[in-house]
C-alpha cells in the first residue's frame, strides 16, 4: 500500500511539473505606439510594461540621429521620452525605436513632417521655415549646427519652444539665437544659480567639447572665461552675454531658465575697457524691448533674433582660460566683430493672428547693429544704431523672418518703437 501511495504521489508531481512553463520574457506598449512630430520637433512619452531588464535603441542610429531616447535602459514597467530635433529639410523622416526585454521586443514608429516652404524671398530664393522667428538655414555650411530647445513653462507646465539657434562649431560661438516673447514666458521669477550661488554655466549636452566654447568650470579650477589677448580688445576682457536673456526666461531652477546658460546661447561681449559701458548700456536697452515696456506692450507674440557677425576670422581668443592663462582644455575661438538684434511684431499688438497672415500695414520691424567693441565717445542713443532688417540681411547673408514681405523688413522707423 505504501509503495502504491508513493508511486501515485510521484506520478502526480510529474504531472504538476510537466504543466508548469518556464517564465517568459514579455514587453507590452501601454501608450501609443505611433507618434508624429511637427517640423519644429518636440517630445513624446512611451509607456510600457516589461518582465525585467529592458533596453531601447534606434533601429538605424545613423539615419535616425535626429531622434533621442531618454533613458535607454531600465527594469520592468517604465517610460521613455522621445526627443525630436527640428527638421530643416523638405522631406519627411521616419525612425523606429526597438524596446527589448530578453527574447521579447516591441517597436514604436516615429515620423516627423517636413519643413514648410514659403513663397520665394528676395532674389527668388525659396528656403524652409516653420516658426516665424526662425531664420533660413545655410545647408552648405557643415560647421553650422541647428537645434530648437523646448521646456515647460514655470506655472502652467505647458511644453513650449524656448529658443532656436545656429551655432558655429568651427568658431565655437553662436551665429544667431531666435525666440518668441509672450506672457506665457513670464510665469516665473528669479535667475538660476548653482550650488555655490553662482551662474550655472554648463556644457551643451549634444555637442562634443571640441565643438563648443568651454565657458563653464570644467575642471573645478576656475578656468571658464575667454582670453583677452587679440587686437580687437585692448585693456579689457570678455564677459558672457546671453542672446536669449535669462530674464526673458525667468524662473530660478527651471529648465526654461537653465537652458539659457548653455554656450549655444552665449556670445563674448566686451567688458572692463574704457568704452565697454556704452555697449553694455545699448544692449541692455534692446533687452527692454523683449518685454516691450511702456508704450510697446504687445499681447500678440513678439519675435526676436539676436546674433553675431564675424567680419574677421583672425580675431582669436581662447576658451577655458583664467584671464589670459590657458588651461589644458583651451582652444582657439573666433570672437564676433559685430552683434545685432532684430524684432518683429504686429503694430496694434491685438490682432490674435499669425504674423505671416497679417497684411504689410499690420506689421512692423526694426534692427540694431553694433560693433562688438565700441570706441570711447560712441553715441549712447539706441536710435543711432537702428537699421532695417533688410540691411542686416545684406551684411550677414542670412534671410530673417522668412515669409514676411520685403517692404516690412525694409522699415527703419525708430519712432515706431518709442525711440
């Protein structure tokens, strides 16, 4: 009897074990599995469940380098963020993100629309654009790096464009930064600081060190400035000047404010020489226009482009310096000979329309052009530096505010802007 019971028990256990299956890997997308980005890029979140450790990667990292994944690995149920850069081309593009967990995998398909094509501009050229403030791209110059940064507004949490930029990776300094001004950017207050209460200068994460100016304390030794040894500036120094102002993206500690401290938004600006105060005062007056104080208050969006011009590539300074003492990280950088600021808005400020849908009579523009180093005795009247957008286009070879009639860009009426 005991033998029979033993055999019966063994057979029962064999049946139980034969019915059990080895644990299987699985991964299931719980959010959308297809995403469509506009030409200006943006972010999207993918949610999924997984049985264990997972990795995420682009199926073709080379062709799909315009799309980033954060994070690219994790454990069990998780989310990843997809970050698409601006599409400057006239072609749609597609990427496939593969998420793998053991032997299981799932895919997410991402597409991005092509940039719009405006009517032919001056000279019959047809260039791409999306945002009204976005200048045309130089597709021939391989040294130019373009991108648009996005961030959440401080209180409402809306995901908005912060600023777009063109950065010269050979000169290691900006060409232009373009950004909108609207009340939604005024939700926060204060300027960000680091742990020591200082300005939070930091590396731009998507460019290697040899492609950007090192103006942050890379080694903790205080070597975070440009030298001042070139002939363009005598008896002075270079300071770090925001193109999209920190105060225009106020919000201490916010992503919106912190992004303004990347090198891609910072230009060398003259400092501590006899005429430096004039340049600083004039540039500060243009910054007053960002919020259109006084009679210039505008409830429509104001569009701004701030940039650098390089008439002489022999104006060399070195980054990662402490005054003129170089560090092991220092490299030659070209400093701008000129800086400029451009503005576009509706005249009434209350149209509620896209500026590209406004008539010529509904719009106004103005530009300001400065030598990077103004001599002693230069005028401190901002109106004396006012020029048309068209004039700055001729000087730089860049088409600003594509899609806006040439007659609007020919304007140069300082009185229209309260000057």
